[in-house]
C-alpha cells in the first residue's frame, strides 16, 4: 500500500470533477482546500519536516489565510525559504503554527536569509520528501519519532552554507508569526551544537550534528557572524526587539558534495534531545538512508495492515493516501511533557476532538489499540494537571481553551475503550475526571437548566453522561450510573418538537440542519420526536438534496450574504467539513438502508480524488480521510456506542486488523464503482456464516475478527428495513438495545 500513497493529495485547491446527482446539491461552507502537506512524517510521530513558504496553515504551499470559499494565494508557484519542523496536517485556523528551526542551504551571503527559492522536482513518499532549489541545491528530508535528518547535495561553490535559524516560527500571514520568548544556543564541538527556545510557553530543545568536514561552524545574530562565539543567551525577547539568530556551517563545496544534518528534539532539555537523536539514528553516521529506511518500514507496516482489492489504480491511491493521512496525527511524545515532571504518555496535536472523535479515533482504536489507550491516558493526565479534558491540545502552554466546537468529546474514546475491555486503563481514576469534566464550562448550564447553548452542546453533554455511565457501571458505582443515565435523557431538550430539528441557537461551522441528524444513543426516541419514520426520512431527504437543484459553491472571498444564503439551504456539507459526517447513516434507524447506500456512494466516488486538489475540504488531522477509509470498507463506527453500521463497500474484498483479530470483508455481486455509475445495494449480510438481519454489528464482535460477507445487487432490497440498529433508552447499556420495529406502513419507502 505504501507505494500507492501520494502525500501531495490535499495540498492544493479542491479540483474534483463537476459533481452530479445528489452531490451537486450539497453546499460547502468551509475552505475548498485540503490543507495537507507533503513533508516527511513518522506514524503518529512527534516530528515532521517540510519545505517552508510561510503559506497557510502548514507553512507549505502558496495559500493565504482562508476560512471559507476558495483559498486566496499568498504567492504564485512553489517556493521555499528553507525547511522547517513541526507542521499540522489538514487543519484550519488553529492559531498554533509551529515551523520551528528553519534550515536553509544557501550559496548566497547571510544577508539574504529569508528570501525564497523556486522549488522544482518535488517528490514525496511516506517518511521522505525531496526538492531542488533554483540555486541548484538538492534537498532531502526524513524523520524519526523525535528527530529529523536533512541531506543537501550542493553544486560546486566557494562559499556554500547550511544555516539554522532558531528565531523563526509560524506563518507569513497577519498574526501568524511565532516569536521565541527566550533562547539559548551553543557550539559544543566541531559539527555539534545544541540549544533551546521557549515558544508558546513550551521549551523546545535541539541537539544538532552536521557531518561536513573543513567547514566553519559559527553562531550568528541579526544576520551578522559572531566569529569565535560559542554561546548565545537571550533571556527576554519581544516582537519589537526580535533579531534573527542561529548557527551555520559554511565552506567550499564540490559538485555533488552532500552535507547531512541530524537534529534530535525534546521538550525536556538538550540532554534528552541528544538521547532522542541517538535512539532514532544510532551512534554512527551516515544515517540518512538508515533513518529513511526505518521510517519507511514503519509506514509500510501501518499501511499494509489494511488490504483492499480493486482494478482501479486511482481509487487504490485515494484509499492508500487516506489511510496515510489518518495516521499522521496526533503526535505521540512519551516522557516529553514540558509542563509536569512525571514520565508517562504525552500527546499533542489533538486537532481537534471535534474533527476526529467520530472516525479517526475509532480507526486508531482498531489498528493500534495500545495507542488508543495511550492517548486516553494522556488526555486524562492533561485533565488532572490542567483542569479539563481538552477539545484540542497543542505543543503550547494553555494550548487550547477553545470550547465552542463541542463538549465531552473525549468521553466517546474512553467509552469505546471501556466497551472493548482494552487493558491499560485505571477506570476509577478515569471516572473521577470524566465525571468532573462534565460539570465544567457549558456543563453548569446543562445541570442547572437541563440544556446549554450553543444547543449542540446539550447533545454532547447528554451523550457524555451516557458514555460515562458505562464506566461508572464498570467500577460498580450503581448510584452514579443511574444518575448519569437520567442526565443522558436530556438530549430531548435540545429539539423543537414542532420542527423535529434543533432549537434556535448558534452553530459552529454549520446550521441547525447540520447538527440535527447526529447518531444519538436513543435514535428510536429521536425519530419519534420528529414524527415517525416517514417524517424523519422526508427531513433527511430534504437535507441530502433529493429532488433539489444543483448549488453554486462559494468562490474567492465570498460575501457574508452569500454565506448566509448557503447556510439557509439547510443542506449536507458533503464532507467539506465535519459536523454532519455521520448523518448518512441516520437513514438506517428509520429502515432505509437504500438511502444510506446512495448518499455514501455519492460522497466516496465524487468528493475524493487524486492530485493536489483531491480533497473536498480541510482534512483536519485525518478527520475526512478516516471517514473515507471506513466508508470505503462498508462500515461506520458509532463512536462511544460500541457498534458498527453496515453499508455497501467500495471494494470487492478487504482485510482489516481490528483490536483483537483480523476482519475480512468480501462480497458477492460486486461491481467496481465509478462516479457516475449505478449505486449498489445490500441484499444480504452474514458474519462467520450466520445471517445478519440488521445493518449493524456490535463492535466487540467485529474487533474479535471474522468474515463479513455482503451480497450486493442493483436494486434496493428488504434487508435491514425491519431490523434497526440499537437504540439505548434509559437503563439500557450496549448489548441490551431497545429495538424499534416499524409498522408495515413505515417499513415501505
């Protein structure tokens, strides 16, 4: 699978074939760009490295700040002023932009540091990036879990140099720069240096080793050399007093001469940075090819874990790249927390739970269950040390207090781990923090008034209580479980019984429609509140654009009126964004698996593609890409509820490593899908030879592994119309669902 990954997918403005059918009616409120980068990454690693142009939001590419519509250009063409470390993946306006320790290979005087060079011959694969600057310098990058290795091939020149700028960070957009607060750097020996900067309140240390012989090693300040200087200390830096500073190696180069620079990183000082470099790269040089091969092998192991069969190389590439993008973040950095002294799990770039909790975290739980447990423990430690289970968490002090997106989203990950019985959790400790977190911020209004605004938080909190009641039951606290079970019924307070939609409120990156069709724990009651199956299906049909005219997407710098008119459509966002990404499966709870098949088919085959413009919106740390992985496999995890929903897969055969065994998904009657091709519908399903009458299976069953066989056909069938996914009323834990068998009239379309 590794050979099929294209890290450039999503780095450019969305460029997909003109949509047709349902897909043409969906409206995209968010930027039409994936915001990914093609730089070197390590699976769930601490460090990435990429060419730096200052573009939004990763530091790579040609784009200016964008929050809606087409992304405006910061500059034309592909440029770089050097190569930086630590990038987000697919996110939008997160305000923490990293891009620290810019390394620039130069043939020019230090005075021009900061200028850009044209990039040509770019190539990328998992763990590796290369490009040629118009100066003639050829650059290659690779990374380890906590290190980066650069290799530069120079033309013949009398005064070549490799410059490391400690002072830069952030982006070349308004308010995008990061200024270090304090800095220390020193030369240790020929080819060896170390230092530390404090950025966004985090102390980021480096140990550097450069293998070039005969070149001078010098510190510099304000673009002026410090001859003989071996140490530079800056105790207090402000934006108004900042002057560039760093170190460099300089000397004559022969044609084809290579210079290798190895950098170890740590948030706990230069000695640990040195130890991290040794752990990643060993004691001996040269190491570039060794590190590249080791990282590639790690990616191969992760990417080859899932197998799919298809005759379409483009679909294979889209799937492989989606899986790759799903495993870049969060950044795992055990024993590296700079904010408390204890060893143990520490994870950053949870960007954000709102984006990843439905799809990316369930994928992580399946493929790397030990990592899911490590993440859960890291989040609980953050809560213990800083006071909240974070919605987002960065490599920065007070990194994310942004709470408007959602509430109690970490509770879904903990609930899934609880349902599966994965080892490595102290559930008594977890329950304390899960319960306390529910009472903070919007949780106060929820307890006092029975609801909270923004009204979507009422749904979050009610579900958070439902998730936490299972942990309370596990540790034997029946009274707390009963209390939380009662509080979980308050989701109903969020809805207007007259319309069947959410009450009037403010909504983050969406409208009430985008939030009204989430998969709640008691969907039978939700559908009854809407007026029954037929009324609920009619509402969904309107939301997904059945019978509607095609829409025009926002263009460059759309006006406020244009955006308001789009939101007023009350239409599905078509995976341009996350708030309604689970809505296609709401049909299953009303006995209409055919509708789910139609909507998912349109998204999978029209909203994702190859090339730089192959994503419909910001990938958001794999939030969109992991949706594609699940949808293509014919499964959708209902986060926190311990079930998987079933729909027609996009591959005739797939095998997936789950938490406790391998799941194979094979088909009968499969036809290779195309964007304008006919939809396939499920005719029958069996698991390990036993018939599955409903469009769902318990997560514990699938995580044990087995054979899921799906029979497909060109017309809708009666499969799963009468056997609905489970709805969990008061007192009903997973595994004891309250069914919702429809009457004969409601079972028909």
